[in-house]
C-alpha cells in the first residue's frame, strides 16, 4: 500500500523507526511547525536518546519507564 510507512524487516533498525512519504512531514510542518516535523524526521534511536537526556537532566514525568510514576519510575530523583 502506498500510504503505509516503510521499514524493511531485518535491516537493523528499530521497528518504530519508520520512513513516511515526504508529504507526511510537509503536513506536520504546516500544522504543527517545522521544528516538530524535523523531530519526526529523526531516526527512532536518536529521538529516544534525546528524550532520555532530557529525562535524566530535568525533573520530568517518567513516561518512558516500565515502573509506574507513583513508584518514581524505579528511580530516586529526590
């Protein structure tokens, strides 16, 4: 199907590291801004690395943790 994202299996990339048609990113830029479209273009691993950096350096909710927030995501940020 033409409109589905592509990610060929076995190419070493994360399953969520998809490539969408350029039109998708143009719509993101138009509706949400160029900065968000640039973020969406980043490879999955790079987006996760940047999120992890922000998460480690700022007091942010632990959305990426398998632990619930009431258990402080398994980390003591006190």
